[in-house]
C-alpha cells in the first residue's frame, strides 16, 4: 500500500468500522483502502447494507474506525487534538441524503447559511453578502435567504444543503445519495451543479450512490462495495467491462431502453445480500454469484477462501476481489 | 424567533387569548378596585342572588362575586408559577439528559418513566403533607408533581431532534453545545412543550384549587378560588349559588389556557394544515360540473381486442376553501387485456391520482368525475360506493410496502383476509392459496412466512409479498404505483422481472406508474406521459426506446434521465428549465408553455388537444402543425 501523499485530500487506509461496542458490536466495513485527490471524483456504489453510508461517515470524520486510519491532507485524523480535529473536519463536508431532515425547519435559509459561515458567533449584517453569494453559487434567488426550508422543493433543498457545505470552503464534499429521492430532471440539475462547482473550485468528491448510471456520469474512479468489502475498484471504465460478477449484476440491473434486462439477465441464486455483520464464509458474494459455486460446482474455493483484491486487467488499473474474474474479452 | 411572518392566527388562538386576557385583566385590577369590598364583613350572611350581591354572600356576609374576582390574582399567579417551575425543572432534566451522554440518557430515561407513572396529585398531596400548608408549599408541590410530564416530553423530543441530520451537520461544523441547544434543539421542541404548558396551566389551576379546597393550600385570611369553593360547598345546601362563582372562574381559566395551547400548536407548526383543509376531507367525493369538450379519443391504438379499463375525461380536483383546484384535468386512457401501460411524469403531474381514481381509492378531500370509467365491465363512473367486486378485479401495489402492511398483524392474516372476505373461502383453503401465491412470486420458504410479521421481511420480500397479496384474487388489472422506487437496483430488476412474468404467464394487465422513464420503458407496451394533470403524449414502447417521441416534454424527460450514453463532458444531462406549474395556476394555455423550447404564440392562447400522430397520440401545437412538406432536394 502506498504511503499517503500530500497531494491527496483524503485517504482511508485499511479501515474497519462498525457500530456498538463489546459483544453486541457489528462490523460494517472491513479492510477498506481508498483515496481522493483534488478535482477528482470517487464513486462508492453498492446495495443497501453494503456499508457505503458508514464509509461516508468515516471519511467525514464523524465515525472513528476501530482499525486503520483516516488521513486528511496527509495528516492522521486519529492523532489530532480536539481543536485541530474540528478544523480538519470542516475541510470535508458530508451532504446527507434526506433533504427533509438535513435543514433546521425553524431557521430561515439565510440563518442556516450564516451559521455555517461562522458557527461560533451570532449572524451579523455583514454575513448577508456572503449568504447571497452562496445562494447565487447554487443558482437560487437572494430572496431564498428569507424563506424557510419547507417552502422549497426537494431539489432546491439539496441546493441549500450544498450551499451550506460550500460555506466552510471545504476541499472535499461527500454526497451520500443526495439525488436518490429526486425525480430525474431535478437529479440532472443537482449533478450538473456539482460538476460545475468541481470545475470552478477544484473540489474533490466522494459520490455515494446505489445508482450506477449516476456513478458512471459523475465519477473518475469507482469502488464497488459488497457486504462491507471492496469487490471491485478502479477507473469508471470498469462499469463497461466488469471483472467482478457482482459489478456485472449491478450493471445489468439498470433499467434501460433496451428492455433486455427482463429476459436476458441470469437469475441469481438468492436475490438479496446477507447481513454485513455476519457475512458468508469465503467470498461474501458466493451464495448469489451467477458464476460461482452454486452454478459452476467445481468452484468450491469461493465458499472457503476470501479472494484478495488484485489486479484484474492487463491494460487498465482495475482491482477485483474474485477468484475467477470475468474475462475482459467477453464483455 | 419562532414567530412566523405572514401567517394567519388561528381562530382558537384568538378566542383563547381573548378569554385569558380578560381573566388577566381582572386579576390585575380586581384587588385594587374591589379589594375592600370583597373583605367587608356585613350582617347579610348567606344571601342568595340579588342585584346587590350577584352571587350572594358567604357565612361572614362577604360578597362572593367580588371575592371571586379578587381571588383571580392569587389563583392565576400560583398556577403560573407552578407551571413555570414544572417546565423549568422538566426541561432541565429531560433535555439535559440528552445532552449529557449515552449512559446518562439510558438511566435518566428510566427514572423519568418511573416518575411519570405516579399520579401527580398524589405526589402533590404527599409534599404538602410534609410541609406546613401555605401558598409557597402548594406552588412547589404542584411544580414538582407536574415536572415529570415535561421531563418525559422534553426528553423524547430532544432525543428525536438531536438525531436529525441538521443537528449532526451543525455539530460537525463546530457549533457549540449551548448554541446547538438554543438554536437547533429548543426551538424545534418549543411548540409541543408550550402546548403541554398551557394544558399544564389549566390543570395546575384546578389542582391548586383542589389542594386549597382540602385545606392544604392557601390559608386564611388569604383566599383563592379553591378556598372559596370549599367555603361555598359547606353552604351548598343553604346557599347553592355561592359555589358557582369560583367554579366558573376555574372553568374559564382552564378553557382559555387549553384553547391557547391548541391555537399555538397550529400557529407554530409551519407544516400543519389549517382546520379548513381537515374539514374539507369530511365531504364525500361528488361529481363536478363537466368541463369543456373532452378530448376526442380514437380508440384505434389500443391494440388489444378487449379493454380491461376504459377511462374518458377523468377529472380530479382538490376541494378547498378557495374552490376546486384541478389536479387531473381530463385524462382518457385505455388498458387492453394483457397490456402493460406505463404512466410517467414528474411529481405532481397527476399520475398517481389518475391511478387511484381508477381503483376508486382517492383520499378524502378530493372530488372526481368522469364521462366513462369502466373496469372489466363494471361501470364506476356513477358516484356512491363502488361495487364490492372491484376489490377483487383490481390489485394494487404501492411504493412503500412497509406502510401497506399492518405491523401488528402476521403476513398470513393479512394475505388471507382478502380471500376470506371477498372470495368467501375457509381459513385452511385461504392459507394454502396464500402459500401458493407467495411461492409464485418466489418468496423463499413461503409456509413459514405466514406466521411472520411484516418487519421480519426485508424490503424486497415485503414488496413481493404485497404483489402476491394483490394477485391473490386473480385481478384483471394490477396497478403498480412506483413499485420499485424504494428498492435497490438489483431488487428493482427482480421485481420488474416478476411483474413481466406475471404479465406474460397470466395475461394480467398492468398499469405501471413511475417517475423514472427508464423503468417504464423497460416493462411497458405503451407509455402515457403526463404533465400538469393531462396526458401529453401516448407512445408505443418501441418508439420510446428508439427515441421517436414527439412532445418536447417527453424529449426533455429522456434528455434528463441518465443512461449509459450520458457523459458529463461529451453528452451531459439536460435538466428541464424551470419548475412544473402549480395546480390551479394553469389557465387556458398549454401547461408546458413556460418551459418549452418550441413555444409559440398559439401555445399561450389555447391548450393543445391530444390527437393521433403516427402510431401514438400527442398534445402539442408545434408537433401538430403540418410541417411544410416539400421536395428538399
């Protein structure tokens, strides 16, 4: 594993994390290593229960990993003192999915933004200009500052949440399923807004999503999570030619205009993933794998030994945790 | 800070506040004006009602009316202090525990539970019994006795608010604990606390009067309503009117405080609907006067020999104080036997209302009408209850299976209910049919599922169980309202495949509603695109998949939805400009005119009719203009 470099905004190194303590603890993430650089976008995709939101919280410094380290700008978050930790956290902003609960319903948008600009004191007259500037950045009228969150549509609320994240001038924004509750036109608006902000400010992004078409549209690099582990990781091109059968399953599940999804997709053995706290032995995907031991009987190794994340292609840098990576030629 | 500009004050608040203001005014001036009159001893003892003594006199000849008025100050002041004490102690305990940390939260919560379980009046009696009776001890006793209620409520509310994303976000911005509490937590729990406080004021008025009545409160020569009541009751057989004064005063105070509490709750809750909206819901749906010319329907593109559903000029409107707001504005639609029809549009386009109207399941508060509404031969256009057969001919699958199953009943009970009610089969047959139904939708171990509760199933399993339930009566039409929106992509693909198989194997017609044009294009044979409460385009799925769509809105929907060809640099997504029109704001113009790239003068003057175009139908002036056909080469 390479050492954290100072050009990276964020690196998580061999992170294991979960909730609870003692015998009732549940490990949700196991051995995750990923990095994000300025101006680049990392996509984290997976189904519910894959641990992607937990990873987002670890990256934002909101959840302390039980093992491994989180480096922010080359500095280990675990070694920072309280003051420095607070400052460091402000460089990474997490935008949550639920636009209903992400804004204080009783504070005007202007008050919310003014507080984000300077959380340690009461809003002042001078904040007005900065609030208007933020609203303008996310293409909302200055008038919006005087209104309450419930007066806005879902897409507009996500704009406000983005504006609040921008108020602290972060270098990295982590967006946790921020468009999954929006219809496609609003989703397109938000995605294009994020792209424009990235171009203007050289922001690093982590886009957490279950929607592969969103990941494909937004990301330079993608990590596919399955039951708390990375199944496949590399350039976004991996979606076009998956090496891991799970990535293939995800890709073929996207509804598209061809309609072939209904008839041509192989039926997996079990439709739903297991429990991340207690994953199946060996490769966690093996009970569902259409190329695994349930279908190809001599592939018993999948049920007994955990495949390491290893280079899967010759030309491009794509890593897959699979004993029998899909042949790149067949795709 | 929490008062909101430009909101009308609720009538209950005005009434309650007016009543309380009068009481407070009396409390303020009565002791000054009538203090001596109320204390004056006369020889006219135990007189009844007269012009001189409105409520008679007591055993020492004092005027009860004036005594009641004078007692207001002490009575209300004590109730106010006791309530303030209860709120303060309660909030410090309740919210403080939340701020203190995880362990304190658990233990503190239990202690509060324990305290709440004791009746406050018993606690108050115990406290007053320990100390010598006085106005101070009674205020303290009531304050302490009532504080667990506020602690409980404050604790629950603060815990739920502090789990919200905005509190988490703010906390990680570095906002201090005090500010977090004062700006984010307290304002968001203030409304329910104040409601409880005003009710608490009413109850403590009564409780303090009660204690005084028992002789544990205010002592002579001071007097409050409670001690007046006690004196009055002693003379009840001789002079019944004596007790009414303090009784009415206690009643009015309680009523005023209660009304203020109710009114405050309405005023402060920005999202709470007004009373008028709630009342509108009580009216039965009734047919509305017909609108202008209904769109002519050609009936040539249903493609199937039998129709399962036939809808002509369906209109749905919200009944409100400002008259009807049209939500669905004349939808005509056919679903052939074995056909999958997709209904797609942005939120608010009227697609779900159209589907619910088809099943006669519109929520209260909505009025509907249709020229024709026929499902499998049943005429549903007439008002009144739909025939019972409708429940078995139409199956419905909703977006959120969690809210469609009763969490307290086993899956088996809910699945067999429809069979036992509508098909009159016995319990055993119904159970075996339910098992077969679950197996049909590929729920593993169907026998054991019958005894499980909804929460024991995963989201995908619940959705399958709901589909199984909808199919049990072998309906001719399945309405699936956003059936996959809440699901993971892999589970979504599974559910879509399941619906596809049901359609091909059993010939069940499906009306599939989704905001996702790709989902609709995957499963449907024919797609209706809705905008502003109307169908603006109807297109065969082959044309949709090939991008051969006519209406600029359909084109825009396709351009905004990400698919494999989308690329952030070379082929960026193109969101629609502007916002969908609000219902009620659409006049005679084309509802899409304000967002349309092809808008012409005609579009702002009249709405286009849905007319045949190629193999589909489209409502657009720009498309319907015959393009100058000429030999270009």
